[in-house]
C-alpha cells in the first residue's frame, strides 16, 4: 500500500509541475509587452531553479538512505553481540 501512495503522490507532484510549466509558457506567450529576451531569462531561471530543487531533494534522500543503512548495520551488529553474549552465559 505504501508503494501505491508514493506513486500517487509522485503523480500529483509531476502533474503540478507540468501544469505550472504550462501556465508559465502560456503567460510568457500571451504577454506581448515583455521583450523576448526577458521571457527567455525568466524561463531559464525557472528551469534552473527546478534542476536545483531536484538536486537538493536527491542529495537529502541519499543522505537519509545512507543513515538508515548505517543504523541497520549497527542494529544487526548489536543483535549479533547480544546473541554471542547469551550463548557464552549458557
């Protein structure tokens, strides 16, 4: 069920980003008093911001995954030590 919820959330986020880009494109297309170079600058800024946000989220996710992996390794090590200590006492 968790996988389905994640895919639904991802779909909603992708749809929101696509809608935002579509609306940005329409507003840049329809604004006749703004020069084309300014429109291009705005569009590049939005795309660069999007790429930066994707990188930030990716690096945070990678950091969290590495922390989780280390915690699981420590848990297994501690469990093994407890098993060995209990075997030695008996």
